[in-house]
């Protein structure tokens, strides 16, 4: 069983057992957050206090669980699934800022500097989002220097990722922009040449700054050139090196 299938099976199994519970209180026993976020920063007693207060919520595909303008009440991160961070432009159109993967701190971008979210977050696939009490996290930052350092590192990583992506999108041609989206899902999310694209052609347009018609035209061009095969929402990458060349030299 390959890694992608195994991950999907384990997630489906967890979703089955939790399907009757919208919100769960869970321990960190089997959660990556214990190692990447808390381990070596807190002693065991402190760790248990925070982990026991952690809640998990199942978010269905297409659900917006953070809305632009809402008051920030919780510290949240993505445990399983895939999300998009987006905001409304002055003309009322939607712009996708970033795609979030598991262990991304989806509420980190303005949680410590503002009272309200200046972006929205929507699940691109069935996901699990974990939440901590925000005042407790802020108190921990004040009292634990190593924890505060970790938060700063995560904030910088998130900001740098968004900045790098924005600069890449500005500098690339329409072919390079669409190639970058397909390569992102191949290399950073699914790790297999065939996958179901979790975003629509319209969302690719919102992410790249292109029109929907241009996105459709570029995907059709990639298909004609033998770089990809398209089966509805499923994409098969046939020539990864060809896509990389387009991305790097466009």
C-alpha cells in the first residue's frame, strides 16, 4: 500500500469513528504537534495541560471555517487535510493567497497583531482542524522564550512562503503559473503523478491571477503537448521534467 493510499485510509478511518462528533477533545498522544510544537519546550505536566485542552473539529470540503472580519478567538492549526487561505478584493472578487497543508498554523498570519481575521480559510478536502485557547497560548509565549521563538519561526516561514509564491506568480508567464500549481500538488501534497486536483479551474485562476479561460487554455495546451493527461478533475503528470522546464524558464 503506497503512502498516499495509506494516508487516505487512516484519515477515512478516523473520520468514520468521529463522524457523529462535530467537535472532539483529544490528547496529543498520536499527534505530530507534540514533536514539532511542544516537545523540548514544555515539561510533561505542562504538555498534558495544553494537550488535554486541545479540541479537534471535522471540516467538510468546501466549508469556510475562518471568515474574514470575524473576531479571533482560537489558535488553530491544520491536523489533516488541505485548505486555502483567501480574501475578498476591493472589487468583490476572491483571491487565493496560499494553500495550507497539515501542521500549518492557519490562524498565525495575523493572530497576534489584530483582533479580527483579515482573510478567510476554506477546506479544499475533508480536514481536521485543532484549536487551542488563544489567551493560554499568548500567556505561554510570555512565559516561555523557546516557545515564543518557535512561534516566530513559524510566522516567518508562513510569511516567506506567501511572499515567495507572490513573487513567483508575478514573474511567471501564464504557462509557468499553471505549471507551478500542478507541480505544487505533485511535489508537496500528493507525491504521486496522478491525483484529483482539489481546486477548480476558477480557483486556479484566483490563485494565479489569470482568467478562467486562460487557465483552461493552458491546461489544454499541456495536454496536447503530452505533459499531462486530464480525466475530469483527475490529473496525471506525464512529463514532470517538461513542466519544471516551463516553470523555471517561463
